[in-house]
C-alpha cells in the first residue's frame, strides 16, 4: 500500500530557513493549517495562528511548542464569518507586528448545510472568499511595507466544478452544499489572479494552492455515503502534513521560480479550470466583493 501511496503523493522537502520572517495562517489550530504552522516555526519564522476557537488555538500553540524547539508561535482570535472580528484581528496585528511576510489564507468551511455569516452572507462564500478577501485588504499595507511578501490562498480541486452565481451569491434561491463549496473555491482562484495583477509592482506576490484530497476535519459535513467512500480509500488520502506541502512550497520557493497569480498543486505549477482563468469574471468578482463589503479597493 505504501508503494501505491507514493505514486499518488510525491515527497517534497526544502531546507530554506525563515528567521526574521512573520507569517499569519488562518484556521491554523487543526489540519493543514496546523501542519503548515509547525513547519514554518521549525524554519525559524514567527507564526501567528489566526483561529476562531481560541481554546483549540492555544492547544495548537502548546502542541507546536512541544514539538518544535524554540518555536515562536502565538494564537490570535479571528472569526472569518464576522467582519467586525476581522477588523479587530487586523487592528491587533498592526498594534503588535512591525512586519508581515506571509499571509496564508488557509481556513475554510466545506459543504455545510445552508447558514449565513454574522453579516448575512452565505457561509461558504462568506468565509472561504469574502472573509479572506477582506482580511487581505486590511493587511495589505503591512504586506507592502514588508515586501517582498506573499499571499497564499488555499483553493481545491473542487474549483473545477465551480461557477460564480452572480445572480444568487446569497444562495437563497437554490442552495446545494457542494455547488456552494465549488463556487467559493473558484472564487479563491479568481481572487488570487486579480490580486496578483494589482500587487506585483508593490512586491506582494499571490498564489493559489490545491492541497489535494486530505484527511482533515473539513469533511465533517459530508453525508453518510460519501463518508463511507472516503473511509474505504483513507489510506490513499494525504495526511494533513502532506496536504501542507504545496502551501509550504509556495512559501519558501524563490520568487523567480514561481508565477504570481498562478495555481499550484503537488509542489508544482498546474493549470486551473477554464473558469479559473477568466479575467473578466475575476474583475467582476473583485468589484462585487468590494460592493458587498462596502470597501473601495482600487
């Protein structure tokens, strides 16, 4: 079985050090985010775990400090389903940090029943896209000040099934959990593409990442038949540490070996869906996102 796994899950490693660098990772108390935090801390970076649940966040800090000697990690409260919480988090960062080199937008909700964020957005679009869009907007000045810096947005292979439903972003008319998830993951790819155009000259690069099919808590809303199928093939799923490889790859690989705005999977450049390469849709999504959030981001 190990031989079969190795065909699907290529190994990757790098000895790049990150002393003097600061990273923020959303949703870093579990899964891919926690493994990413542990790896970057092991490279000497200061890592801020942006977590909705501070009990789990503090536990993750304890776990990482126990496993990584001299780790510089802290947990900060961030609820991406609440724009007020996002503002408070950003204010806290500006009050405590002089630099920010890596913003890793890792947190996400997947295939949940219909619900809305505090501000009334459909939960998956609101958290996975709008929450990270707004967070990046608020932290951009610090990223520019710290340039060269990077924004890494976690997408998914599910973006291939996505379509931006501009006439029903609230999902009120026709909500399907998988469809809404795919839309939010396509939005991650399109946001990355448009962000890269606007920030490359400022020294801020942007990459979207497909971590692969990973055995994490994000699948907790799946219904019984799909859960059974996943369990059947669980030995072929990536571990959270393996799922973090491509995020780490986009963090430590020299800039001249990466394409800003690009889509990455299995520690290599990949091609996103045709919808993910639609510059017109990316621009429209940017404008609509600004309108929904009540911000001006030119």
